[in-house]
């Protein structure tokens, strides 16, 4: 709900007093969380990068980060918990509420990973 705020300021110059009145409209919007709150489960399967420390820490994906994890080959999984539920909001374009990034390398012929 918009909240109007009236601000009045007076000043004197050359023996005259001036009054400046401004009205500001402030709107409050509840922002979504930056992402999942915690990792509920993480089960990588054998595959590329699974045992490398930089790709095997699921908690590193929490918050505003560009970190990732390797789920391995076919069947790897990760489940996140969101403290703020993902709700249907008509302001979200095309119904997009979050994005899962991947690296299928599909644009490089012969370099696609399994499941891409």
C-alpha cells in the first residue's frame, strides 16, 4: 500500500521566507528471499567433478552466490528448502520464479554432457 509523506522546509533569503512543500509516495514491496534457506538432501552419483572440493559443497550454493555443485551423471539430485515459499505471483514474467543453471555445453558439437 502506498504511503504519502509530506515534507515541508522553510528557509530565509534576503529577508524573505520561502516554504517548500513536497509530497513523496513510498511503496513497500515484500522482496523474495535471495534463494533457498538450506539443503535438505544432496546425493551426487559418479561422474565428472563429483569428488572435487570446489564442486561438492552443496551449502556453498546457498545465498547470493555463483557457486555450483556437480550432481554427477544420470540420477544425481539436490533438494533445497525455502523458508519463504515460492508462490504464484502475476508480477513474475512468464511464471518464472527461479532458475536452475546448468552446463550442458550443447552449443559445442560433441561436448554435451550426459543428460543434456
